[in-house]
C-alpha cells in the first residue's frame, strides 16, 4: 500500500513538472506531500557492499586542546574519533566494543536508518555495558556528512571526547580538490589542564550548557587551512560541542553552503551568518582565486563582541586548474508555501523548573525526561509518509538546538514569519522566547528521540520521544 502510494505521488509530481497545468491538490496537507515527493528516498535501499569497521570506546591520553597529555575518552584512541567514509549504496557494519567504565551506545546522528540501529538505550537497544559489544549495521539512504556519539550520559561522554564523523560520499563524488572534515569543539579544562570533572553543574544548566574556553578544530586550538591557488575544496564542518554555537565567517573567501545536516541544498547559498548549533553540520564549498588579498582568516562570530579565530588560511604553491563541475547543491527541497495553513499536529513548550537530579530540570510540555531507564510515553505521534507541522514555543530565556532522530524537517517560520530555508535539517536552534514552526514527513516507523542538543539540557530532562506509525 505504502509503496504504491509513493509511486503514485511521484507520478503526480512528474506530470506537474511536464504540464504545469495539473490541478493543484486543494488540501494544504496533500499539497505538502506532493511537493515533498522526490526530496529524498522514502524506501530503504537493498544492502550493498558491506564496509566493516572496528570501533572501541576507551579511556586514552592524547595531545589535544593545547595539552600534551589530555585524559580523554576516545573512539579508537583518537579525538575526534575516526572518520568513517563510505559510498552511497554501501552498507556500514560497525563492530563496537565498550571499554569505558560506564554503559554507552553509539547513536548515528542524522542518519535515516532502521529504528533498531539508532543507538538509544532502552528505546532501540539495551545499553552496551562496560566490556560489552554491539554490532551496528545499516545502509544509508542519504549521502552527506553525519556523525556518531554516545546516547548515555552524553553531556559527560561527548565532552570527554567521544564523537566521530560518518561521511557518506555520493555514488559519484564531485571532483573537489580536497574533501576535508572539521570537527568544531570547545573544552572546559580545570587548572591542571584536564577536562573539568564536574558535569551538569547548576551553572551549566541555568545557562546554555557547558561552554569551554579552548576552542578547537579536530582537537587543535590553532588550525591552518593549506590550499593552492585555484583549488575548489569541500569543507565538512560539524559542531560537536555540548553547548557552544558557532557562526563561521569566511571573510573575503568565496564560500558557499552546499549542504546542511548532511543533505544538499536546493541551490548553493553564500556562507554567511549560519548558526552552527550543537549537532549541526555545514558543508561549505571554497574556491580560491589565483591571487587573493591576505590575511585570510576564518572566525566564529556567534558572539560578535567576543569572536573566536577558527583558522588561518594559507594559499601557497603552484596554481592548479579549478575543477569545473556544476554544484552538487541542486536537491529538490519543497517550498511548502501553504504549510503554515496546516493545523499544528503538536505544540512543544520548552521550559525549566527548579528541582530534579541536578537542581534544575529542563522540560518539554512541562515534563522532564527522567533518563533512558525510565520509559515515558511518546509526546506525540506521526504517520509515516504524511506531512505534519510542529510548533515550538520557547518559554525560556535560553537557547535550545532541537534535534530529531530518524527524520529531517524543514523550517517553516520563526515567530510566525514564514522562512523558506532551501534545505532540510535535523537540528534547529530555537532562540530565547522564540516560536518556531517546522514541517516534517517521516519516512521510518519507530520510536524516535527528540531533544535539545545542548547536552546538559538534555541530561536534565529536555528529551522526549516521537512515535512514527505506519499508515
Ligand atoms: Cu546527536 Cu540524540 O543526538
Ligand atoms: Cu536546551
């Protein structure tokens, strides 16, 4: 039934494309579905070539964050963990071993996958105990930049260094001269230069989570981006910080956003002012002219009065031919002009109260999630393949990057003003006292997490689940 329906929808879309004269669906919900068709695959691909990786989470000592010997928790002894690179169509198999002193799991942030592989303790799998193993296996349906991290005590485990990047390359990748991964993070160190061992402090909970003073890219506080004139590179950025938001400023560089949260844009847009909140990914295309005025620097300007220098750009060496190819950012992203007319399927209220395990509880709809070992009823449910509008009301004075597992959504409005972002997201920053509307068409049944990606807020209750039912 579902398969047949999807086929019919596709047919409708192509006939609109050919004739431009087909009668539009009059129900805004049906209209949204018609516009959605072709955005990304709704059916799971058959398993392809299996790419196998071994991942071990364990304490390690690394030279990172400006320290020679930083005690961290790491995947395969590295911070960031390994970048897993596969091609679209390939199947990822990860044999995971937990050598941490705590339970853990691996969650594949942004990947649409079978619910059982989502890495959420007691929701999709039992937590992997210390000494335990688990095999994650799935075939991604989307090419793009994704990441993985624990979903147990994440405010501690991610902060200690547990995160890695999953790159799903296009079936035939565009010919960039370099394809780089930048993991942005910040570190709160104690006077001895080690990761400050108090987590979920009252201060962090009252504010926007844990912000550290040492900002790093791939673990290093001072980064130099080395390119030759003429290069056309792809830079995949991930914000793995617990709470810090980055707004990358590429200065005079020719920088275009081609993908957000993994997926390509409708068309490239200037890389200016994008709020890279915890969990977000941003793929930027940088083209370097034959001669460039220096100095070239990349800054974070989330707080304009306290900017952070992210990197120095060094353009040197022999001129290379700039590869010519059309931008890969030409995805079908629905405009959904009438989506705000669809009645909200649910309104999520974001707020806090005093009390709870950490002194402050963060809540969704007046309820603080009690941790993954206290199962709670889903906040709301969705029907697979159907459009729904969600409304978020931030009743608090803090920011909340709201993240959904297992589905993408498109921002529809901020404070009631329609916004046509030319891309889907899995994480959107909701500002203090702001109201946000998103449109979503879930493709996969199951119980999926939705939570604030400020990991301290999540730990203190700002999590819930969404049930996606089959039609
Ligand atoms: Cu990075 Cu539950 O997410
Ligand atoms: Cu929050």
